[in-house]
C-alpha cells in the first residue's frame, strides 16, 4: 500500500473524505500513478494534485478512476458533489444582481448636468428646532405625570403582570436518544438507524449520529452524551476506533467505519 503524505489539516472534511476514498481505490487496484494516468487520460501530475488534496478532481476524472478500478461510480459521484460544493462555496454574482432592476447612475460628464449642492441650514434654525423639541418633551412628561395621579394626588403605579410575554411558549425539549443494543444477523444495531453507508462528519446531527454514538460506546470508545450531535468528542472517539481497526484516521464515519461499528 502507498505511503501517502498527510493531508493539510485545514482541508474541508468533505473534500478529505473524497480524497481518502480515491486513495483507497488507487491502492486496492495495484496501479502505479503512471499506470493510473495512462488508463484514465489524466496526467500523473494531475493525479498527484488530486490525491494530495491540492486540487479538486473534475467529475470526469472521478468517473474514470471508478471505471478502471471497477468501483460503483454512483457513490463516488455523490461524494464528489458534496466535496465540490465545499470546495467552491456559494458565490453571488454581483454583475447579475446589478443587471436586474438596478438604478442607473447618471453620467457626470453629460452636458448641462451638475451634482446637487447640499446647503447646511442656518445655525439659528437648528437652535430653534432643539428648543422646540425640548419644550415638547417636557410637556409630554407633565401630561404623563398628571394622568398617573389619582384624585388624592397620589401617584398610581402600573399593575405588575405575572403573565408570560405574548408569543412566548415553553422551550421545546432537546431530542433524547436511548441505546437499545442488539445483534441481528451478525451485526450490531442500537435501534436508532440501520444505515451502513451514511457519511457522518463534524457538524452533522440526527438519529444516524446517535446510532454511531451508541455503537462507539458499545465498542469501548465513549463519545460522551448520546445526543445525536457530531461534536469534537464524537470525532475523537471515531478516530480512536479507526486507529484500532486499521482504517484511515480521518474522523469521518463512512462505509468502512460503519463496518467496524456494526462488527
């Protein structure tokens, strides 16, 4: 098996998972980098960039390596779609936005057009405005005080309401998961999900994550609370399991890691 260089630590986990899968295909095929280039039509230097995580392989290259190694391209292309979205990100075209209903800016060089001149109001007008504002504010305060007094001249305090603010309801409880470990047809299940190929990584949440957490606990790699959230403790538990099982230690639960969890 090839001795691959470690991928960059800041590489997106979704791109990392695709690269790891492509490395495995190349290793299992027994092809050298030059043979892989000859069979796929992509140069050796291109594959070195793709498998080194320095460049995202094009869709056609992923289809080509699946074809020459006899692997199902459907799964690889699904991983490629996720990795491509993470690699490129979402970009908003400001040019298109400007072309849709944007107001045109007047040409400053047009004959006869001059930019409007903003004049400051006289200081006397500003002072008069401030005085008028203060008088209105003082009158409003006096009026509120008079309205708040009862017939005896005592101030009435507004009643204190004990009701909850309008629209506020009880906080929805966080989902709880219970592990029901059982062995079916030689595989372990926790009663939360029966998946064997879902891709789980940091930031995911839901029943499949809780299933993996239950199975990690059963295997002796406690991930913390079984809360269905793929956090740092769960990721470290997955890495310890992968190291013990001889898998690529990337902290991502894929088909191989599910196989180790299911036993």
